[in-house]
C-alpha cells in the first residue's frame, strides 16, 4: 500500500509540473560567422559569413527548460584558391536557464547532418563525415511581441574530415532572430 501511495504522489507531482510547463514553438534565422581549425591542409583557411533558418521549440517549467531546434545552416570557409562550401541540417538539444524575465543562457550538444560539401566545383561529400557533433553555448533575449534574439557559439568535438591526415573542426558564432508562432518567449 505504501508503494502505491508513493507512486500516486510522484505521479501527481509529475502531472502538476507537466501542466505548468510552457511550450513555445517558433521560427529562427540569421547569420553564421564561420571559421575552422584545420591541421593538414596546404593552405590557410579564412572566415566566411553564412546563414541559417529553421524552427525551434522551448519547453519550460519555471526558469529551466529544454530548447530543441532543427535548422538549415551554411557553414562555408574560404582559402586563397577557392571556397569550401559546407551545409548542414543542425539539430541542437539545449538546456535553457532563465536568468531574468528576458535573459537566458543555453548549452548542450548539437548534431549536424552534412547535406553539402564542395571545394569550388569539386564534390567532397565522401571526404567529409556525414555527422558533425558539436558543443553549443549561447545566450538570448525574449523580447515583446514574440520576438527574440540569440547569440551562440558552436565548436566541433572531433574532426569532420574522413581521412586521418587532416584534422578539421568547424567553429561558428551565430546571431539569430526568433519569432514565436505558438506560445510566448
């Protein structure tokens, strides 16, 4: 009987917390300021600006929440001869911590599914790994009218190059604008 009572109490607490959870779903887009740490290339790699757009959700219970996202991201870099054009479907799963009514921090893993890898006109799809696992750290502002702004830094945890001779890790700073379609920021 004690076990049943304990299970009912835990269930009631879970249901109360779940009913108080706030869900927000929206769109995001913005600029990527891309760079790469590359060892093993015969040329220097320079920064290049890209873009991203997609969707996000926030599931909050009080100041703590989870922020899953899915977005398309262009993460190209350049060399003296040509550009490395890389594109990904990025899926970060971030822990979100509200600090003030409008300010929050987030951090967590990000999984990038490679959709394009070219050097000039040369297809590099077989030379770049299909998955780029990164760490993401960021901060954001929830503004009136469902608008928001985010600043995020991401860094590959391991090389995206298929060969063992080149060590290539993507790095990116993102500046995003968000708009909540369902719920509020």
